[in-house]
C-alpha cells in the first residue's frame, strides 16, 4: 500500500473573547505562540501557528475574540477576526462550554452560516463544567444553532480530546505539499513574540484598564557581542501619566517584576540568555491614533 498523501491547509480559530482560542492554539501547535490571560481580549492581531505533523501541516490562525466594541483598535480587531474566514480550508468555532450560547453569539453564528469552508464547533473548558451532565445539553444547544460538521468537547488546558480535534481538522485539509519548511512554527517575526510576552506580563501583574491601554514596541533584538545570548530593548506605551506610574511601580518594582518574568519566558522560547531592557513612555490616546496604531503593528487597511 502507498503511504497516505500529505495534507496541508489553513484552519481559522474564531470565537468570543476568553473562550480559550490562544490556549488551544498553543496546545495544537505544541509551543506557546499566543499570550494567555484569564482576562478577555488579550489577542489583538492575527497569529499564525504551524503544526508540523509529519503526514500533515496545519496552519492555524488565531484571531481576536469577536465582541462589540468602539474605537479604531476595536474596529481593527473586528476586521481581523472577520478576514480570518476568508480563504481558509476549515473554520473552528471555539466556544466556552461553561456557558450556554446566547444573543451575543448570534452575529458570529450567522457569519459562520454563510462560510463556504466546513465549520467545526470546539466546546472548550469541559474540565470546568460541573456537573458533567450539563455538557450534553450544551452540545445540543450549539448543534441546534448551526449544522456543524461536528461538535467536539475539549479542554485546551489539560489536552483532553485535543488530538481528536486535530485529527478531524486534518481530515478536512486538501492533499498537497507543505507551505512552510518543517522547522517553522509561525510566520511571525521574533520581535512579535518579545512584544507579546511583555504584554502578557502586563496583563498578569497590572489591573483594571491599565493592560488594555498598553502597547509594546521592540526597538532592538540582536545577538550580544562577545557572549552568547540576545540583547533586547522594548518600550511600553501607555496613554496617561498615571498609567506610567502604575507600570513602573514604587522604586521601579513593578517594571522589574514584568521584565524578570518576561525575560524568563523569552529565555525558554529562544533557548539562550536574554538581556531585556524595558522603558515606559506616554503616547496619549494611541488607541484612536492611526499613526500610532500603524507604528505598533496594527495594519488598519489590511
């Protein structure tokens, strides 16, 4: 018998904020590519993660959570999520199994109803469903909303059923050679992961509106001269002086805490020592400033 044909294609992960799309992306790819936070709306851009499976190459696209919002940054995020449905081979709706679908889900489900690609429903966070008897009605509720190819209950944090979900998605992909080299895990530059790692620590250690008002821009990422490792410099932009004070903290304690935690993650990611220098700057109303949004990597017309 001849070996099975190689499959390759794009899978869009879409859903509401805090459904666990980034955690699922990291699980399916096998590396931490997207930042994870218990707070909603941590993902701002389209993140591509590539699962190299030997017999298949799956290019996953994680997107900002679909939500109602105002302002140019919110519009960019909504547009990014909508464009993720264009030209993909499979769509995977990631939904929170701990909550029933409601009116806020209807717009997204209506958009998926017109999608030409096969659509799967991934009910995430099943480890948090108590009692387990609540799970079957949730599955039935989503099946009643849309004729999904299949509704798959998973736990991205524990890995439950994730291999089965991945196999189902691979089965939908076209038979063709790989699009990316075997060693490639993402199409994002290294500076992107530095910025995302710092931003993740901002979400972890600061509170209220502060992390949402922060953008991170990497100014330098080079090999350290004369010794192994990387030298990285990044700026954290906030919108108000009061936010700058919170991020820096008393005697610089908060900024040191953010920098230390980010450096440890980056050293694990790059596999070499990292010297990380952070500074905080005020860029007033950057979330409504076209020029600032472009500088910080948000392509408003893409």
